[in-house]
C-alpha cells in the first residue's frame, strides 16, 4: 500500500508539472498582450515597457516559468512587492495577490462540489440500490423514469426553476449564498442546500442507473447464488456480497466523474450567482491574467489528482485482488 | 489423502429423525421458466429418491435439467419467472411451497451445494475463512471466534495445508484444487445431511479430481451424508455413485444402480453416452462416436419420446410410437427406463452393436 501511494504521488507530481508547463507556455501563444491590456487607453511604448518589466514579462519564458514554479513553494520578491510562500504572483489585472483571491473564492466551489458529490452519491446509489432490490416493480420503473429525466436536464435550466419554486414562491430554502465556514457554519449549510441539490441532479440520475444495473449484474453472479445456497438471507447477500462488488465499479465511475463535478460546481455557482471560481477563471482567461489562470488550473488539477489517488486507494481496499498486485 | 478429524455429531435437525419414506424424495417435479420466447420446460415430470449415506449420480448432457432440478431442491430459482410444481420432501418436510425463511434455515445447514466453478462461486471480496465461517455463525449461532476455529478445522479436514495461515487468504490466493476444497469445506461446515455437488470436479485436472472425489466419499463415510453428484462424466459416476439417474430433456430416461447403468444400460441414450467416452485402450485413430444431433429445445420438446429424433433405433418400434407416445418409467422401482423398444430386441442390439464399442464391457 505504501509503495503504491509513493508511486502514485510521484506520478501525480509529474502530471502537475506537465499541466503547469503546458498552461504556462500555451499562454504565450495567445495573441493578446497582458501588458498592453493593463496599460489602458492612453498608452505609450515606455509605459508598456515598464509594465512589462514589472510583470516580469521581459525575461525569457523559461526563466519566467522557473521563477513562477519556485515561487509556489518558496515565495518570491517581485517588483510590486513580496509574495509569501504559496505564491502564484500578483494578478496582471488588478495587482492583488493571486493566492488571496483564490483563498477567498475556492471555499465556495469546493463546498459546492463536496456537498453536491455527497448528495448525489447518497441519493443516486441509494435509489439504485432500492431499484435493484425492487427490480421490475413499480418503484424501479418510476425511479428509472425519473432518472432518465434527471439525466437530461441541465444545471442552468434547473437552477432558476429551483430558485423560483423553493426560494421565491415557497420560501422553504435559501436561494443560495457564499459559505462562510468560520463565522456562520449553519448559515453556510443553508446557503448551499439548494445549489447542491441542483448540482446533484444531473449526477444522481446517472449513479442510480449505474448502481441499479451493477447490482442486477452482481446478483446474477455465481458467488451470490453460492452464498444463498449456504443459507445467507437475500438481504444479507444483497448488501454484503453484491454491493461490495458494485462498490468497486461505482468508485471507479466516481473517479472519472471528479473533474465533471468540479466543472458542474462552477456552472452551478454562476447559475446561483455565487462567488466561486467560475467567473474568476473566465475573467482570468479574458484578461490574459496568467498568474490567476495558473493558480486556478494548478489547484483544480491538484485536487483532482489527489482525489484520484484516494479513489484508487479505496478501490484497492475494496478489491483484495488489486491490493496485492 | 488428508487425515480426517472426527467432529462431534451434528446437531439434530428439525423434525429429526425422519418418520418414514426416503430422506429426499422428489415426486413428479416440473420446473418451468417463463422467457420472452415462451415457457421453457426445464424439468418435466421427474421423480427420484435418495437415502442417507447413499450417493445418487445424475448424468446427462448440458441442458438436460440436472442443475435446474437441484436448484429447485434448494429453492434457489427466481420465483418471478419460475414455476415449480410437484413434491420435494426432505426428511419429511415439504420444500416446494415452503417459505423463504424456512428454506434459508435449511440451506447450508440441512442441505448444501457444491458448485462447479470455485473461482466464480466464492466471492473475491472476502477471505476464504470468513466465507466458510458465515453459515456456521448463522445456523449454529456460533461466535465469530468459534466460527473461525471451525473454519480452520474444516480447512484442515478438506486437506488444506497450514489451515491456520490459509484461513485469512482470499480465494484468488488459492489454487484451483484448493479453492474447490475450500468450497467443499464451506458446504459441509454445518454437517448437512444432504449435499448436492454440481459438477464438483469438472474444472479440475484429473489427479485433483480424484482427490476431491475421495474426499467427498470419506466425508460421507464419516457423517452419513446423502450426496447428489451432477455430472456429465461417467467416470466420476463410476467412482462415486451408488445409484444413477440418466436425464434427457428434463426427464429421467433410465435409472438403476451404478453397475446396472454402466454394465447393462437399457436406454439408447445411455448407450450413446457410454459409447461416446474415449478409452485409453482404444487405438488412437479410432474416431469417437458421439450421439448425433443436439439436445432438443426445451421450449418446444419433441412429441413422444424426446430422444426419438436422435435415436438410431426409433424405426424398429412399430407404428411410429416413438414419435407419438411418451414412454413411461415405472414410478416405484429402483430400476427403470423409458423406452418403447422390446426387451428382446434391446438385448440383441446391446450385445451385438453397443458392447463391442465399449471395449467388451471392460469397465
């Protein structure tokens, strides 16, 4: 297990390094010039040159990249000022420390993603289990119908409807606001309920269908029949034997879906007018704000890579055949 | 073979001892599956008996209803698409209409099943020890610790070396033969009175096969278990069974003692089965003589004798009776066969045509 983890962490570092390099160098292929953009309307060549120097854009690209990467771990002194350790530089656009902006925005997106994932895993897998148990009966049919509908709606379609019904008309739920975990945890939860519900819909419908078919498939396995033949009750066999087999596949699917979840969280926060990474990352690209782009990319990639390692480790824990090879 | 440790006598089952009649009695059993194409008549009016301490071999091609019959005994068919009619009486207890709860209590305790493929029949996710201990905990109310000790004891009993270490292994860490032994241990952990072994050795190589069969015989001698062995391998039957039932298209076409079936079979299908066995003593270039044709569709079984389309002797019966009249098999005799051919003619054919192909009846 330890060797597995070490190997995966090393691999993850290589992947992150590649992602950072590709993002960084691609930026310089873009036709826009961040110095020109931040210079404004009345811009003289001297100004542009000065801004260029301040932003560090006058150095060779490789040197810039090197400084940037070192800065993430060691911090760096920049013409604008000092930038402490997780340093992603100062934003080209508003000269703020990128890390501060990110630290301000990331909790919203992460809370949404984690909350949404929790909801859709519980609801989706739960529905799938009940459907498989009730296979062919009314509940199963209704659930697969609902899942089909849920699978085909979009967040930006469902979001406004949900706000209209639950918040504006019935006043049962908060219409969604940014979480503030340190000062108002309960309020944060309330503010996240509706967005998380909406985010989870497109996922849980998929998970309920997957879970159902995985369970039905598992229940036809020989070892299920063998377990029944030794007198284990059908519920025991369902939950202990079949679910164990299905869980491995569900977790695999979840690992693949992680980035989609993060993407879904971004769409959701835009739909609900929350201040997460969504608008921030769009702005970063539009304004050619390299440090901000890099930070959004790298932190997102890190989260996904780490989650993938966790998923793989969980997979190994579930399936002993993987554990040892 | 392993040294067998004697265990305490199994706890008395409910309703023990059996009042009268055979230990397992199947009467006029019908098993039908509803499919999209129609109703599959997998078992079509089958009757047989089995006493304690005896072994019944059920022989037949794939799809002849061997496994279906025994899954019906255990009540493991999906009730949603399966219709079961007839009587299955185990130790005086009627099983066909029994509730799921009743069956659950009997399965693994009074009747157990050994499956063909131990790789798929053991769950890959739990240790061998746990899978053996589970039914012991459920049926005997044993503690986790006691059940684990019992699992170790069972592993030793079926000849797994270092059982104390291997008890925590997963099935994929066992070899094929060891897995099969583990599965036998799993089936026998509660000392069931009836063991159904569904092709228990088909997936194994010949030496291991012999060991496994010996093991079953030893265990039977120890505990007086009644065993049903389902197989298409007449060699296995010759080795283990006391009585044999030959099945075709969901019916019994011939039954008798193992000696009767192997030495003087009376049904053309049994002849075909015997003649299709390759023999080591035969010249290598002698072609095998398989039974021509394929097993009939059970959706739409042939009229009359289900074997008549493949039977070489159907014309010898006057009036085309083979195609119209279903030959019966006497209900309450140990020896019986379902064939219209006359006794005299049959003896002639067997001694003249069949016996030479069997190497002069050298078995």
